[in-house]
C-alpha cells in the first residue's frame, strides 16, 4: 500500500510540474505586458521599459524563464507582478480566502449529497426520491450567480425584519471591525454563511445524483443478499457493505472536484466580495501577467495533487483489493 501511494504521488508530482509549465508557456506566448506598461500616461522612457523587460525576464527564452521562476518558487518567492508587487504575500492571503470559503462548502456538499443520494436510492420511486430529484435538477439547471443573487434577495427581508445584520452579503469580514477573538470569529461566520450555502447547494445536487446512481448499482448485488442471508439486517448490510462499495467510484469525484472548484468559483467570489484565487486568475489574465497565472496554476495543481493522493488513500481504505495489490 505504501509503495502504491508513493508511486501515485510521484506521478501526480510530474503532472503538477507539467501543468504549471504549460500554463506559464501559454501565458508567456500570448501575453504582452510591456504594451500596457508603455501606454501609461505620461509614457515611460525607453530605458524604463527595457528595465521592466529585464525585471520580468522577457529577454530570456521561455524554458529558461520557467526554470528561474520555478527555482525561486521552491524558495517561496513567486516573483513579482507587472506592477512590481510581490506575489508571495498576495498568494497566501488569497489562498486563505478561497480555502475558507470552498473547504467548508465542499465538506457540507459532500456529506449532505451522499446522505441524500443514498436515501433516494433506498427509497427509489417514492416521494422522497421524486422530491430530491426535482430539486436537484432545479439547482443544477440554475447558474451559480443566480443562486447567489437569490440567496441575497431571500435573506434581505430577514435582516430587515430582525432590525440588524444577522448575515452579511459582501466581504469576508466587516471593514474596520475590532473586538475580542470571539466577536471576530462571529463576524467572519456571519459573512461566511451565505457564500458557503451558494457553494454547497450545487454540490449537494451534483453528488446526490451520482451517489444515488452508484447506490442503485449496489442494491441488487449478490454480496448484499449473501450478507443478509448470513443474518445481517438490511440496514446493517446496506451501510456496512453497500454504502462502502458505492463510495468507491465517488472517491475520485470528491477529491478532484475540490481542486477545480477553487478557481471555478470565481462567480461566487465576485458576487459575495470574496476575492480569492479564482478572482486573482481573472485579474492575472486581464493584466497579462504570466507570473500570476503560473502561480495560480501551481496552486490548483498542488490541490489536485493532494486531492488525488487522498483519493488513492480513500480507495485503499474502502477497497481491500487495492491494499492487497
């Protein structure tokens, strides 16, 4: 098992480096950061433009530029933006924002989605199954920016009726807020609830559909009938053997879905004023900054690497055949 995990980790590491290089190379080939710099008013002198070219290493071939950037990144220095601001400080700030937002939403989405999917499969074609299916497809067919806006519209009368801000709509915390540690935590929680719900609702609908299908494939299997024939109750057979087997194909979906959600949630970030990694990637493309694009890509690749590795670990825990091999 340890050798299997080590080999998989090495494979993911190679893919991580390759994905980052491809993103860096593509951005370097298409971006023209000096054009925007030269159009400033008043126009900078040619010597300043040349100095900016050297600072951004645009005078070097792309493979050499990537090698220099990767070497600095290993030391924690991810270079500077086109505006000469250090990327490292902004990286950790935005990464913290995205992880706080999407980690909680993903955990809620996975747990509730699995429970709904399993329950719908056990009660196939009953009222609960029909209702959960209807609402799942309704949420899946609604864009996330519409869900976020509807959450604001629905909660606004609640705040007005209460005469105070129970939940906030914008930002990760109240600007200039000061208080005890507990008060700061409550303030952050008030800002976190609505965007977390906006993240969790599509995930609940998505995972519940897949889990229902996976559970239905298991319900008629021979090993469940054998377990019940040996004396296990139907409930215990379902949750001890059936659910464990049905979760195996879902493990990869859970793991890789989180890594892609961080940057795919740019609409959620912008609607609720949480400026994390997804928003930063859009900003990097807008400003034609290859270093920002490469840094965000590396962050996503590392998340996918860790998620994939945890997925393999989950496979080993759920499927004894992986451990035997």
